[in-house]
């Protein structure tokens, strides 16, 4: 049967999103319906045979460069943070470009924000050159204002800066305040829920949020305050980091830790654990560097790490609340994290251009869907840029244990190589609203196994 492919563009985000594929007989009804929605505009129709092909493949080099993204609070207590950021940016950019010359920093996007009483200001700007970025940061004006600030709204704003923002980028959030715009225990994807919209947006862009939260001398951020949970929830949902530090530690953190955060590919990600954990170092090859990031919160103690031989692993860099370790599969095939009285987060990653994506949609024949799921039966498709991959499978796991599947393992099958997402996994079991982890296993030449961990999220229906 002949179908029409209907695409629409929202004026706010300037992004194309598939709405529906419909038979020609009901096209007039769809056009009339969409025409009544004020913020949508029909931009393109294309005919295609529904079960035989996908839409034209997108440019799969979309991650050839990266954006460096900053979200910065303009509280007057942030003067030290901003000055240390200015001092650290030249070295950080040089490290990223030297370590990874094939994916250089193409642009810089900065959102500054402040709330004064009931009024708030959020402003975003783009810079192509480092010198212009530094000049802008040196000219920022700070304000003596409320403790709590619209942090999540500011992150949402910076990731709305399309089309200049490049997918797969890092968003560094510099603040010493609690967020006042989190929404707890609401898993609906609604414009009235800043938190859910931010999570969905970040997953769609394949970005990662790194919270760099500094402690003020007189009144530090209270991690036991319910508002702090928003940082935990967002970080868990998008596989980011919550790094709490003294203000003077920011420069060393950029220099000795964030310098390794280029082209990160997770092989483990666990949030909110305190028991003993054994993890295999599933790197792509034996001698490549594997990085382990462990973080805790104020007045908590870091867990220790032992190698397969039982010896303690020494950190590459650490503060009292987080640490980064560096090792390789050649040195130890597994790691054991000691049981800890305090909960901690651990993320293990390598630097790799080899990526994998999973997309969800209600219709199994649609090519590119969403990077998040809805709480009903859906279909999953996938894409990988690995050379010579002949088999892919994945399972869903809880955010605090990526080794234990929830339900079955989904086997991928090639449907049509003209598709952007050529791997089809079939129908996915109904998900429980909230965050989860996707454990992906790929098989290459000679049945070589590769592993990736992806963030996932299930939204409830409105």
C-alpha cells in the first residue's frame, strides 16, 4: 500500500521529528488536523513503500566533531569557579584536541543563568574561537541572589541551541546552588515537567551532563535536602556525574580528570550502590586505557578498588568525594569495589569512536524513533558504526546493577542496510517508568565480543 511520510518542525527547537506514516486515503484528515496545531508546521511529504525500505540514511559522520558546552550560575559566590574555569579551559581544549585529533572541539556554547526573587534570566551564546569564549567569561557580571536557582531549566536551554550543537557532547554545569525546578516522582513527558523534558532532550542528543558542584565556605549545598535529588535523578537517567568539590579543586579536576572525558564510551555505569561489586573490564582491546570514576556526596567516604589479584588500585586523581582510576584489561581482567557504608556511583569508560544506539517507536517500520521508551509495548531498532559487526543483542537492567537483566535479551536482526537504524530487535516488553540501563553486546570479525552501556528511560503516558 502507498503511504505518506509526514514530518513536522517545531518553531521552538528547529528540529525535524517524525509524527506518523499514514495511508494516502487519510492524508487529508492528517493535514487538516496538524494544520490546527499552532506550533507545528508541515514541512515535507514523501511517498514510500511502507514495508520495504526506510527513509534516506542520514550522514553517519555526525559525530566527527564535538561541542564544548557550559552552564554557569551567576551567583556572586561563583567568582572563584569562573576564574578557575577561565584558567583551565586552554589546557583542557588542548588536551582534548591532542588526545583525540579526529574529533576536535568545533564550537563552544555557554548558558548563564540567575534568578532574582521571582524573575529569572537565562542567556545562551555561541563561540567558534577559544579567545572569544574567554573574553566573554571574563566579562560576566555576578549577583547576590537567592540560594536555589533554575539549574535544570538552564541546561534545557543550552541543549535547545540547535542546529549548532553537535550530538554526543558534554554539558558541564557549574553551580553552588540547589535546583528549584526539579520534579520528583513524576515520570510523565510533559512540557510542565522541566526535569522529564531535560532527560528526554539529553537522551535524544546523546549528550552527557557533568555536574561540577562547588561548596561555599559559609553554606555549602546540602546533599540531604530533597532538592538535591534532582541532581541524582538527572545524572542517573543520562549516565552523567555529580562531582562535589571545594572551589579550589576545580582547576585540578579539569586538568587531571575531565581531560580524559573525550569521546567516552561506557562499559559499566552503576548509581546508588554500596555492596561489594565485581566488574569485568570489557574494553575493546587489551592494552587500551580503562577509566573508573567513583563519586560520593558530602560527609561520605569513597569505596576502594581491588584488581583481580587483590591489590589496591591507586587513583590517577582524587579529592575527598570523587576519584578517577586508570588501568587496562592487560593489567587486570576485572575489578572489585569494596562494600561501603555510604552509597556511591561508579562509571567505567574507554575512549572510543565506536558507538551504538537504540531507538524506540510504536511502529516497527519507522526508521529513527526516540532514545527513550514509553510505558507501553514498543519496538526497538539500532545502529552501530562498528566495522564488520554481524550480530547485536541487548538487555535492560536496573540503574544500580547493569549485570542483572530485567526480562529477556533482545536479539537484533538486519532489516535493510539502507536504514539509518538497520538492526531490528522486535517488540520490547512494557517498561516500568523511570531510569534503566541498556547493556549492549556486539559480535565482530572472528566472533570478537564488544560491550557498551547506554542510558535508558521509560516515561509514563500522560
